[in-house]
């Protein structure tokens, strides 16, 4: 009876590990998709803005220092830096382990916990 229960348990552990890995891969892919969609929206807005005369003039003034005839350009420089004592940031708190007990057992059985 114990052998049958052990065999039944082991046949369920392997598919569970594959399911967990698949879920992590899907979550990573969704996160990457969201980042790429946000970047795409920003780039689309930038392209649309570049089609206007006002944006072209603004960029020419900011990036290249262009001025219209009769205007005077001024350059503002930062004052020389004074050595100030640096403040050490607070050390980060250790990350919380969000894995379930089944994940921990699976990592133990596969040896994944020893790699970390």
C-alpha cells in the first residue's frame, strides 16, 4: 500500500513542476508584452509629435541651441561642485520567499534549492 501511495505521489510531482514552470514562463511573457506595449505607445506618440512644426522647433532649440534672428541665447552653467559627505542608502531588507510548500518540496526533490 505504501509503495502504491509513493508511486502515485511521484507521478503527480513531475507534472506539477512542469505546470509551475509553465506558469512562470507565461507570467514573464505577459510582463515583457506589457513593457513592449508601453514602449510602443510612447514611440508612437513621439513619432506623431515629430510631425508638428512646434515640436521640431522645440527640439532644435533644446538639443541644438538654435535661436531665431533677433533673439539672444544664454547658457546657464552649474556652479562648481562642493564636496559633500555622501549619505549611505539604507540596506535593503532581504526578499521574502513567496513559494508555496509544494514548490519548496519540489525544489528539494529536484535539487534546485542547492543551486541557489
